[in-house]
C-alpha cells in the first residue's frame, strides 16, 4: 500500500512550552502548553497534538482489517526510528512489533474488525519501578483523541433535541462579543471558529466560566467559518456547551450517555476509580518518570478547563475496542448522527483530507478512513478506523521518545502500516 505524504504542524511564537526547542533536557517538570501559539506548516501533514511539541499525524489513513490470534509484544527489539522493518511472509503482528519497536518503549496495541478482536498486546512497562508490564488493561491518557468523545456528546444532545450544531454559541454561553457573535457549534467542532489554539497551561486552575470569559475575550485568528485553525480552546467551549445544554457535568454526561451504553467502564476522568497500579506511568525523553496522569494538578471532578473536553481522558485499549464497536452500531448514536460525525466538512491546509466532527477524514480507493492522534512531551496515541469494513487500529505509548535514540512519532506510519498489513494477511 502506498503511503501518502505527511505534514507536521509546529507551535511557535510565544507558545514556548509547546515548542520542541523549549523542552528541558532531563527536566522532571511537566511542560504544559501556555501562551498564544501560531501554527506553522513545516513539512508533512498532521494535526496538532492535544498538548505540547510537534505533532505528525497519520495521513497514511490505512485501510485496516483482518483477524488474528491475540498476541503479546512485550519484548521489543532495539532498532532506530528511521529503520523501517521490511515485510516478512507469514509474520504475525506480535513478531512484527517485536522487530519494529525500540527497546525501552512501552504501550499497548489493539486491532479489530467490527465485533471481532484481531489482536491485543502490551509492550514494555506500564510502571518500571514496580515491574508492571503494559497490557490490554493498562490505563493511558489518550490525549487529543478525547475530542471525538466531546463531538459524539454534542451529536447525542442534538439527537435528544437539546441543541442544533447550527446554533450560535451565544445560545449557551451568554453574551458574545461582536467578533465572535457568528460562531456556531459546527465551527467549534471543525476548528473553523477562529479561536486560538490554547489560552494557558493545562494544569493551571481555571473554572468553566473563567475559561469561557477568556475565550470570548481572546483575539480571533480569523473570522468565524473562514479558516481552519486547530483549537483546543474550541473543544473546551464544546464541553461547556455539553454542560449547559444537558444540565449535567461533562464527564457524567459522557459516562451516562456514551460510555455506559458502549460498555466502557474504564474510560473517564475520575469516575471509573481505577486501581492505581493499572494506570501507566509516563516517561520523558531521558527515561525519567513523570508520574501518572492523575498525579498532576486537577480539580476534584477532573482536569481544569484548559484541558477539559479537548484532552486528558483516560482509557484502555479494550475500551477503545468497545468504542469502535459502539460506533459501528446504534448503541450510542443512530446512523444519521454517525454519518454526521464522520462526514468531511472542512479541508485542512496541506492535507489530502478533511476534518469532520472530532475526526480527520480521508477518502481512499478502499473507502473512507477516519482517524485522530494525541500526544504530549512523553506519550503518543493513534486511532484509525476504516468505515467500509469497520477495522480499528489503536496504539498508545507511555514512553514515546528517547533522546538521541528513537521517536515513535517518526515511526507512526510504519507501525500502523505494519500492523494493518499483518492483520490483513492473517485473515486470508
């Protein structure tokens, strides 16, 4: 299968903690985003991460499929990020991952086709200090993949008659200044509202109402509906709209109307009450522990509002399989709403594809493929679905970068392509 070019977006300007040049070598401090970033297209196409540094998104948009036996890839071989393993006849997903993954990386991979689990296995450690291996039950921060949950919640509210995506945000967010008066919910979903990417540090204490006030007072990057500007701020406003329209908290609404019907008991911010040992420790590029996501400053009911709704959701590979399965049926959204979720709505500059509602979308000869990624200074996740055959590939790493040795971001397309090819081959 031919890979299409990729593009990266880099945060520059005053967004100093997002920029890779700002990463402090050996620092044990988390480096959340702050300031008002500028998006700069510098190479191959992708979407900016939920938080921090450069993001290379998966524009390969693979057509996935097949079934294989469940495997385990806990013994990754050492290899450079630039070295792409060549295909071997009859090679399993587990054997491929053993060859392709660099020593020291940790995470989990799952692949499925509709209701059929094709593969699930962990690699490396979820917690090196305790010797806990990564597994299909390990809980990870899925970062910007959170956006698809927020988008689905908005469509759930539309199905229930609580809002319309064509509504102006003033219906729910109160008086809106003139330069933002025409912003609609649809524009928040598609990153065309003109709002800034971020307003502050992910872990800086800020309430919902203060986040809304700052967003409405911020300088727009473009008039509403005119340009694509990836905006985490916009998705936090969507979370606020979920609360206003439903009369429920953001996470309780998702838990009741999305996660419970899908059987996702281990997805959320604070409601699942995971055993601590199941939550992966994140490691920086020096291999130093940065703790678990729940160790960082949060409000009692979840992350503060610079992060809520746009990132920070915790989940497992098994629950992402359940999410994929639910999106293939009517458990959470009827067919018409699911079609709206995955429809290509706005072209993304430089990408042979579009953005829908919380998903990037691309038409391929094998049908429509939807995907999203997420990342921070330490972790990385990719989720890709083929709508024609219902195939899912999801992988996540809690140690995605090792200074001077490897970077899983550079291997994203190779890993996803390799998993896809081998799962398909095993299904023949």
